[in-house]
């Protein structure tokens, strides 16, 4: 009888801990979804920047980066992302812009993965970018349009995952 009561007590204790953990996870996930929703409005600004770099258009990249910097600041994106967008917005050199774009992309990918968000966004990768060290970017399409090389190597890369 004592064994049965002890087992029942232990089961109730475990169940109550499990329930508390489930509630905590639900609250954490809800908070992350809120952050993701806020971040989602900046995704279109990111895509405009990526498209400008695909076109090797430094002027359009500057404009898109300025807009992304505003969105990223309003949405409390990481300081590294905000700083890199400001670097792009202040540069007329497309190669310097592409280098800073890698920082933006790496930070954004990490943030999206941490928040388990952005259905339909593809992570694409070019192994030849930056002297064969490679670099990733985000796209709304599975078609490769490489922002690191533009028309020089427009279709160099592959989809590595879908977020």
C-alpha cells in the first residue's frame, strides 16, 4: 500500500512539473512569435537589398540598406545587423556592400532560426563567395540569384534549407 501511495505521489509530482514546463515553453514560444512577427516586416526590406546586390546596383543597395536600417532599428534587431546595414547605406562600393551584407545575412539567419520562423524563406549558399570561404543569403524563391557575384555568376549556389 505504501509503495502504491509513494508511486502515485511521485507520478503527481512529475505531472505537475511537466505541466509547469509546458506552460513555460508555451509562453516562451508565444514571445518568440511576437518577435518574429515584428521581424517579418523587415524581411521585405532585406529582400530589396538582396535584389539590388544581385543587380550589382550600388545606388539601389544604398537606398534599400537605409530603409532596412530603419526597420532593423525599429524592430530591435541585433546591433551587428543594424551597424552592417548602415555600412551598406553609406558605401558606394558594391564589394564593400556585399561584405557587410554577409554580416546582415548571418545575423538574420541566426535570429530566424532561434525564433523558428519565416515559413517559405530559403537559405541559399554560394561556396565561391569571399575567396571560396562561402556565404549564405535569404530568398523568397528557390531559384538562385547570387547577390555576392551578381551577373558574373548569377546562378552560382544552392538552396541549403527552407525556414
